[in-house]
C-alpha cells in the first residue's frame, strides 16, 4: 500500500479518506521556511516593479525624441513635481525614464530593467 502526503493529511492511494492528521512542522521545516521567506518577498516586489516598468517605457519613448535643451527643462519641472507629489509612483517613473535617457546620452550607459 502506497501513502500519499498532502497539506491536509495522509491518504491511501486507493481512497480519499485521511488516515491521520499531519504532525506539527519540525525545526528543520521551520528553518527552511525562514530561509525561503526572502525569495517570496523578492517575487512579490518584482510584481510591483514590473507594473511600473510599463509607465517608464512609455515616458522613455517621449524623452528619446526630445533635444538636450528640452530635457534640461523637463528635469527642472520634474524636480518641482517630485517635491509636490511626495514621490508618487507616476512621477517617480517619469523621473527614472528621464535619468535613464540622460545617462544613455551623456555616459553611453543606459540603466537596465533589472
């Protein structure tokens, strides 16, 4: 007879009735959960950041078409909007797109989406 384990309990391979309740997690199981917690946090933060990337790319297309003088004006305007909006996501995304475009022009090194 083969036993299958699940999060609810143990089951026989031929039936669907639990034989017994699972025991409490051991110390090793708890340690594994603590080690994997940062990975789960990273995944959720990546989901949030990937939403902002679409906004950054939309602004990047607009900034690529601007001449240098207009980029300077946009940076001054953006500085005041950042202070007034208290770092809202939309304004921060626009600022990052501007910084990335300026870095690409001046340093020939563009920030990646990492």
